[in-house]
């Protein structure tokens, strides 16, 4: 199984409930271009990640079956949070 290049999860957000987090090893476009294309397609704003939700990572965690390891993905998202 090839390792995924992009995975999406969410983290708690203090005022919005949840924040979409896009973990990526490689992107076909810049995060700003991705957001602009999503807006142009009239997707609900709730489905569109904020710029600070795009987080580069060295690897995307997968299980032995090749499926995403959702628990490890969430942990990696927590660890990738910008330091305040």
C-alpha cells in the first residue's frame, strides 16, 4: 500500500466547536489555492478548512491493512498544532 499524501481530521476549537485539519506530505496546489477552489465550488463554509488548518507532516499514519489510523491521525494533528 502506498502511503497517503493527504488526510483530513478535526480538532476541538474553543469558539467554533471543531476545526478541520488537513495533514499533508504533498499538495498539488498551495493551501490558499485549494481554499479558493473550494469557495468557487460553493461548498458550505463549514466544510472549508482555514489556512492555519493545513499542516505539513513527514508521514500519514496507516494501519497494517493500509487504512488510515484515525487515532494516530488525530494525535498527529494535535502534535502539529501551531505553538502559541
